C-alpha cells in the first residue's frame, strides 16, 4: 500500500514538473517553425538570371527558395514574372493578384497584373491595373509601355505618345519601348518619325527582330522598297517581300504592292496565306481607286 502511494506521488510530481517547463522547450508546442527569410542575394540571383533570359536557371533558384520560404511576396512576384515570360498569363495573373495588397511589392504586382490582363485580352481591367501601377510608382516603365499599347488600341495617339515618353525616360531608352513608340507612329502614318525610333531600338538591341521588321515596313511606306528588302536572309526573304508589299499598299502604291506580294509568293515556293490575303486586299483597293477616279472624271 505504501509503495503504491509513493509511486502515485512520484507520477504526480513528474507531471507537475513537466507542466512547468517553458513552451519554447518544444515538448508540447506543435506550431510549425517560422520559415527563414529569403536573402537579398537570392533575389538578386533570380533577377540576374531573369534579366539574362536564363529562365531555367531563374526557375531553379526560385523553386529552391520557395521550398525554404514559400510565403515571401518577392518570390511570388518572380513566379509571376517567369509565368509571364513563358506565356502562362493566367498563372501570372494569379501570382500578381495574390500579392498586390502587400506594400512591399504593390507597384510591381500591379504592373505585372496589368500586363497579364492585357495579354489575356482584358483591356479595361488592364488599364485600371496599369494606371494604379504608375500611380504607385511613377518610374514603372513597363507599366507605361503597356499603357502606350493600350492607348494605341484605342487610337488615343496623344496619350500613347505621352505614355511611351515616360517609358523611354524611366528605362533609359529601353529598346522595346522605342520599338513600340515607333510602331505607334507608324500606325499614325508617320514613317519618318517611326524610322528614328526603330533605328534607336536596334542600336540598343541589334537582335530585336520586331524592330528590324518594323524598320523595313517603315521604309516601304516611304517608297524605299530596295532598302526595305536589302540584306534579308534567304529564309526571311518571303516575309520581307510581303512586308514591303504591305507597306506599298498602305501608301497607296498598288502597282508596286502587287509586284512585291506576287514576288513574295513565288519566293515562298508554296501557298503563302498572308501574302495572298494582302494581294487580295490590294486588288480590292486598286479597283476602288479606279472607280473613284472614273466618278471624279465624270465617266
């Protein structure tokens, strides 16, 4: 009987002593440990790989960091940027939308959200996000650049011009912003101004294919057909001739447009859908011009 009492006493004492241990000892605390903070060096590595277009490397560094610190909004932001670069616009939108209320990354997230919405064909929502992005950070050049494109779609040329000016000044003359302003000016039938932008874009980034193609188109719109097609690689010749023909069509030189587009189809060596469509449009416009001239002459 005495032994049993002593055993009970010892058990009670043990429980009492254990109950007084501090919570940080971990005996009864089941809450998950706080993830370690992401270092600035890790973020710099992700950004460096992204800027160099080494998306696979950026993704590997990001995945490692996410395993360690999945809740860091900077990592969610870069996950969104990688999705944008890979054309996964819905995934990018989800990433940016989930962090846009976080003051640490608000401006960046709104910029990314606006670009993703524009890519998804949701222009009104894109405009709202992009305008909020430049309000949060007036130096957000990619948001200004995307706003320029949205204004272009609306044919709001003065607003587009202002947006591209902000994009170019804030980015130190980013090639893509110069190219986009050039295309905006080309759409307004200002090929002389557009050419200056395309040349500047190619000086910044010589391998920027859209700027080179746009430059050839602008030359065609000025009637400089030989310059527009000169130096094209054999593999690109059909496309270059088609673009030159399109430029000739835009300036109303229908005879030259027919010549260039017919040549493009021959060079292609098979049915060239785009050139054939442009040729059909050219012929229709030429007929309309002939009818107008007949009416004007009273015949």
